[in-house]
C-alpha cells in the first residue's frame, strides 16, 4: 500500500516538472501571412521575399547616361577613302566637352605618308546608361603625298598620271558616333575633300595622251571613313 502511494506521488511530481519545463520553451509559432505563406513553423521566408527585402535595404540609383567627355582621350584606327590619314592611319582625339572634340593623326595612302588635324561637332546627342550616340559634323586639314592611283587603275597606263608630293586638303563630312561606358568608340562618316593647291600637281603624259593644265581644279573628291578605338578615363 505504501509503495503504491509513493509511486503515484513520484509520477505526479515528474509530470508537473515536465509541464513547467515545456512552458519555458514554447513551440515555434506559425509564420504570419504577410511573409508569403500560411501555416508551418517560423522558418526562413521564401526566396522572392528575401530578394525584395535585400533590394529595399539599399539606396540604389541607376547609373547616369554616358557622355562623350566622360572619357576625354580617344585612340582610334581610321581607314577609308580620302581620309585625313590616307587609306589607313591612327588618330589621337581629345574631347573637352560633350559637344566638341579635336585631334591629330597620321597614316599612309597611295601617295605616301599623310597627316592632318581634325575636329568634330556633335549638335545632336542622346545617351543611355551604357552608350552615348551622336550625329556629328566634322572637318579636317591634311597634307601629304597624293597620286591618282584609282584613276590609273580604272583607265589604264595610257592615260596621264597626276601626282603631288605635298598636296593640301580641306575636308568636311557628316557621320554617326558611338561611345560606350567601357571605352569602346566607333564613328562612320562620309563627305567631300577639296585640294587647296592644285597648282602643285605634276603630270606624266600617257601614251598618245598629253597632260592638261589644272586637271582637277576645285572639284571635290568623295570621302568615306570608319574609325574604331578606345577612350581613356579622366
């Protein structure tokens, strides 16, 4: 009898102690509905909620539009017909303001070494966060050797051959220009060039075809240039 009463008392004491211990360590509570789902335990919220919360915790603004004067120094390779640097050459350009740039370069053409100075005005510009675009008007003054190489190829060696060791040119063109945030630069332009000193042209007569005086006069020649380069940061 006494043993049964002692066992019963020990059982109730143990149960009361376990109940008091569990009250200090409550079960996990359900997740509120605004966390993205109902029921369950208080675990990590779903991934979309984590991303939205992490983005909201940063004061983030999109980058500003790209401008041409963000990277003022540009090294370019220019190729084409009637360019200030001949058929192929290099140009160093400086952009002090978004609307204007100037530079100088040198290269080679059919008549030998050519070089000049040039400028570029961008009256129409629009930019994005990754690239800047512009419609440009350009001009150049160049000097160098010149020969009517293409005329000789087209018409044959029987025609007169004209050449100048120091031809001077004035050139104007219109084009499209692109400048990327990472530094890539591209420009394509077309226009016309005028020889400033046609009296300096010499002539070698062809077979049965004499030379004529001032064969070119003030007639312009067609120009086309493509420039690809890289711009440096300030």
